């Protein structure tokens, strides 16, 4: 359901040429994909049966999730690093989370799709590699997911990583079908994962199993708010109004000259009592998603300044946004609360979304 609503507009001749230039690497990927598909690991593995592969190309550790146990979307996702893994687990535990948030987790994906639904670039790659034919019901589709950007064809080292990942996934799937304990965590230790690691001996690369404890690397955000930015708020009339604030990715891709295709984000204030949108702004996830998040608190401050009144309280659900806004709100005597849900915000955004879908 998450992916059927995203249209990949693959019509760049330049992208096709770049992909065809590395057709031997694509052949490796497609040959491995045939073997993986024949194994049908989604018949015996759940999406949450996670294990890792550390590549010899970049040294990155990808955490593997096999999708398709429900029989709908057959795929392999390789989440890039420990923070991506943590975000995956957060999505699994928070059923309120918007499924499209998967687009904000950096990962590589190999999916198997009906050949008639495969995009132009991927179709050309499959034809050039010559591994799959019209008789194959499902064709392989490979995408790289960069937070905030429209999924794209992986290039460079990411393509090399994918070529190494799939054979190691096959190795683990073959063995786990016989012995699922290979990848299941111990009862008292759910932070230790099976990871396939490369070992170089006399110039040759072999692979071994290692069990490693994995903790998410810390990610730091810094709000870009000066005293001058918030000073006017201190002199506005204080009211009993409560606003709910958050940001959402808009599922309407934007293509601009000189930039990768991206999904814009809307930042919004909703009146908790009435549900009315008190203010909103739209920004791109550029130069990257992290920088965009750091800019959001200042945008919220500007939205409040435009109202020319000081609310009693701001409610937010996002932990990062809470930490970034808290010092500024304290300086201008506006309470800020971290809450579990934003019912008024969600209703207001739902109405706004209808406008986006008409575009």
C-alpha cells in the first residue's frame, strides 16, 4: 500500500545511459535476484527477522528485512546503518506512524514487480542485462531511498554494495530456512544481530558470520534560532490559545532544474480547539533532510509571529522538534508539551492533503 501511491517518473535518458554503462554489475544483481526469488524467503521469514551485511566496498553495515510474508509486496530492504535500523523499529512499534515514513529511512530496496508496471529506466536495464525475459512473471526493480527525495536508481558505490548484499542475503536465507535460530535474537539480548562480514585473505574475499551488539549512532540537531528571531514574541498579547505543530511530507513530487526530484514538506500550526489551520509553510528537503529539520523551528516561530499573538501552549509529537523548540519557547514564555497524538493537526492536514492530491 505504501508504494502503490508513489509514482516513479523515470524518463531520463541520462539515467538510462549511466545505468547501462554499468551493465555487468546489473547482471550480477539480476542473476542473484533470480536465485533469491526462487528461494521465496518471504514464505518463512517475517519483515522483523533482521540480520546484517557489512560490505567490502564501503564498509557500511546494512540491516536486511525480507518483505512479503503477507503475499502482497515481495522485496528485500537493506537499511543503511544503525540509525536507519532504529527508525525501522520505531515504525514497527508505532502503529500511528504514517506508512509513507518509510521514504524517510535511508535504504536500498530490491523488489519483484509485474513487468508491465516496471518503470522505463528499470525496464531498459533489465532488457540490457539479458538475465530476465518476457516469460518471467516478476521483474527485479532496484531503488535507493534518500530521505525526502524521490526513490532513484542506485549508482556508484551503492550499486556495488547492492551487488554484494544480495548473495549474502541468499546465504542467510538458505540456512535460516533450516535453522531459524540463526537469525532470531536471544531472549535476553535483542540488540545483538547476525552480521555477514567480508574477510580478505591473500587478496581474496570470503565471508563469515559475526554476532555484534548494535546501538544507534547519535544524531545531533541544532536549531537555527537567534535572540533577534524570538524577541518580538515576548511583546505580543498572551492568549489562552493552544496550537499543535508538526511537519509532513507531501506525496506530490517536485522536479526543479539542478536539483534531484524531491517531496516537499509542509510545516503547519493548527488550533487545537477549532482545528483551523493558523499558519503553514512549505519547504524542500534540501540541501538534505537533516538540514531541513534544523530549519523547521525558526519557521514555526515565524508562523507564530505572523499571528501577532502569543499562544498559551504549543503541542508537538516529534521528539526532535520538541528538543529544538523548547529553548526558544522558554525564552518567550510559551509552554511547549510533548504529546502522544495531535488529533486537531491530523484532521487539518487531512483536509489540506485533499488539495495536494488534486494538483
